[in-house]
């Protein structure tokens, strides 16, 4: 009987470890999914900003030079 008790104790310990590992894996999965969503949002924002910078750097349609700022 003592061997059965030891085996049951070891089995219980292993089951508890697996339960905690499953919980940790699920938490990590949720964190990773949230990070990917943030990365996708940042990539879209960066692409939008790049387009705005390119548009601001390109010459205007009129071809006229830009007027000086009002403080000149």
C-alpha cells in the first residue's frame, strides 16, 4: 500500500503542475495575441504616416514656389 500512496501523491503533483502550465500557456497565448494586434495597428499607423510624409514632401500641383512664412 505505501507504494500506491506514493504513486497517487506523484500523480496528484503532476496533475497540479499540468493544470498550472495549461493556465500559464493560455495567459501567454492571450498576451501574444494582444501584442500582434498592437503590432498590426502600429504598422498601419506607420504606413499612414509614411504616406503623409511622402505627400508633404512632393511638390504641389501648382508648380509655384512655396510662399515665405508670415514672419518674414
